[in-house]
C-alpha cells in the first residue's frame, strides 16, 4: 500500500499540473523503513511537503507497478536513501533508473542521502555495493547484463550528485537539515496552499 503525506490536504504541487507530489522517497525497506525513512517521512509531512512513499513489499521476481512509475514521474523531487542493502534490491535499482531518467527528461531534482554508506561506494559500486553487483552478475543472461549496466550508470550518476551524507551524529538534526533544504526549493505560496 502506498502512503502519501498530507492526504487530507491538497497537494502543494496542485498548482502545477506537472507535479502530483513534491517528493518521491526511494529506500530499501529492510534497512530504513521503520527507522530513518519513517522519521524522514514524518518530518516531510509536518513540513507540509506532499510525499509519496511506497509501503508495499514487492514479491520477489515482480516488477515495479505502474502506480509507482507514475508517482516517480509525477514528483518534483526524489529523495534516494542509499543504505547498506539498497543495491541488493532489483526493485530499488529499477526505481533509481526511472528517477535518473526523470531528472534528465523532466527536470526532477534528485537528493541522494548516503545513509551509513560512502558516496564513492555508490558511485563506483565498490565495497558493499560491489558485492551486491557480484551477486547480480552471477549467472546473468544478456538481458540481465543490459539491465545491470543501466543500474550501474544510474548509480554512477546519482553518486556524483551533491547530497547528504550521514555516518555518525544526530539523525534528528540531519533530517531537519534535509527538510530545510527541500522546503527552500518549494515556493512558499504552494506550501501555504497545502495548509
């Protein structure tokens, strides 16, 4: 089941038909669903930032739903929480490819969060991300090899973006900083309309 914050209020993006949501959250559920991402989602909601977060667990072997692809396409910003097991998930990597397509084609602004991982691990698929790709490449046929190259290209591009990096410190302060940065980019008139 997908959740959107501000479900009882009009979208702060409703004045601009191009955007249905302010933010699309991409994250690895088993890493951060009930911790960091849940706290971030709550802070976005309190900031009147209309956010899409997918709460369903995708069964193994299934592809991303059309609803999820539409949510990515209809979001002004994407926040990608790169955590330790993000690259293990084919679903997360497929989301990432779509997000990076939207950045290039629709002008979507992308904010990577490097949550207890180094940006270079994401960019270069080294360390824990390198191990994930070794697993993906095991017994890969030609079709899967092409998909793996798409994933690698999207990770390289996202890993080069200026983002937020948390290794140690207060998650509360870190999240408040993220909300402040995103809130600045949403016109105040849209935030006021959402109230």
